[in-house]
């Protein structure tokens, strides 16, 4: 059974349909990447899955339960965690305090302060530093670590490389390899929004292309080409572009 199933999901901003009739399945331990131009609906989809944005139609099934109307904090407690675009840390609190604040929604599991610091060793010397004084890469590591402190079964990552230097991006992704499935010790299931197609192909098991709120192409990353993804990204549908699928 899929750990996360999206059925004909719709989400709106006022009268504007931002997510339109999306249906997807996510298997446990899988890394799924969402790609598309700005305004394609990727962030709205993640926010809707996390309970931050309301469902207009359709439903979200998490571990066999309909969570479409469940509040965000209860979804987090059940194991569905969002790392939002822009990180949104408590700037005046220390790194340690930012990590420990997530314990209120924690589940039993392998992630705690010690294991988060093992995954993100760049945070060890910064534990007592205010989050607002950190570099962009350190802030992103803190944001991901805070989500991991809830011991999520599904981790939703929104634009984690946005605004970071190439070196900082590399550091974050090096750490993420310890949790993105692939037979690792923790094997967290991940839904990732990423603009860097090279990174996408490196880490994702499956790629979903979105355009104007819809899924226009989907396939295993090993079976798709950069050209096919780019064609769907910009809405150029050729005969060799994979068609949308739901699994």
C-alpha cells in the first residue's frame, strides 16, 4: 500500500486554481521530485499535503487514512513534515532551540538531537548560535533538521537549494543522502521541489513535471531524459515526451 496517495486533488488561491486534479502515489522509501516553472503549483501542492493550504476538492490519503481535513499540526504528529521555502526559522533562538522546539510534535523513531547532528555535522559548532546569524546553508540544514526531529514518515522539501551558494547546496545534499531512502539506515520518504535538474536526476527515484497546476509528465528518473523534462517544463509536448501517469 502506498504511504501517500493523492486523488484528484485541487487547491485554489481565491478563484485561481493552483492545483488541478492531481493524482499520485508515493511508495515508502521513495524520493519523488516535483519540477516545473514558477507558478506551476509545486509549492501549493506541498503546502496542501502538509495541511498548511486547504483542499478544495479530492483527497489526501496518508498511511491509509484520509487526512484531507486534518490540521497541519496533527499531520506533523502523524509523520508528515514540511520544510518550507525560505526556511522560516526562529531567528533569535539558537540552533539547538530551533531543533528542540519540534519535539512537541515528535513521534518515536531514530531522529533526535544526536542523530540530526550526525547527519548535519556543520551544525555542531553552531548549536549555541542564533539562527539568524547562520549562513544560508547552515540555516537550511537547521530547517531540515528541525523537521527530522519530528521523526517524519514523509518529508516534504520545498526549494532547499534556493538562494544558496553552490558549495552550500553541495553540503546540504551530501547530508540529505543519509535520509533519502536508497537503503540507508533511516530511509525517510521524500517529496522534493527542486529547480536544479542535475540534482533532481541524481537524487530522485521518480520525477513529476507540473505545468499550470497539472501533472503533464511523470516517470522514473532512470527512464527520462533532461530534454523530455525540459519539454514538459515549458509546455512543449513532443511525441517522445512521457505522458502523465499516476504511479
